């Protein structure tokens, strides 16, 4: 099993701070759905974040700069299902946010290991 110990920032030698600076959704149109004659609207979610390592005294040891990741997600809109459009779209957006956050954390971690 994994043990995670919590140490306050003032007691730690080095503190890692990951920030999600911004998220934005940009509309687009996906291809035509299989077996239908309509295009399902999609969105591109962009997430910008950064990572920095600093000493307890506040001196920055390393910083990544801004890093951007993106994920597409589909709207819940279909001609025969207008009641659940918002719920399905928000569920798809939430999953895209989770994928972006995971990708951002992995990318920043790799960048830190390669450039520290």
C-alpha cells in the first residue's frame, strides 16, 4: 500500500505547486454520426497550467512556465433526445476536464524530471 504523509509548506524543504491557470471551451462540429444524417456538435476544452518548486523560504527553485493541453468532447445533442442534452454535455465536459488535468499533471511531472 502507498503511504502519503502530509507536511506543511513551512516544514517542507521543497514545495511543489501545480496551478491550473485557465480552462476554456471552443465550439466545433464533429463528423456525421454513424447511421445518421446529422453532425454532433463537439467542443475543444483547453487547460493551461504550470508547476513550480520552491523552498519553504519562498525562493523558487524551478518553474515550468505555462503548459497547454486539450481534449475534445461531444455535446449531448441529438434530434431525438433534447431533454438530456445539458446533463450529457456536462458529463462529457467533466470527463474531458479530468483527462486534461491528468494529462497536464503527467506532462508537468515529465517536464520537471527532464529539466530540473
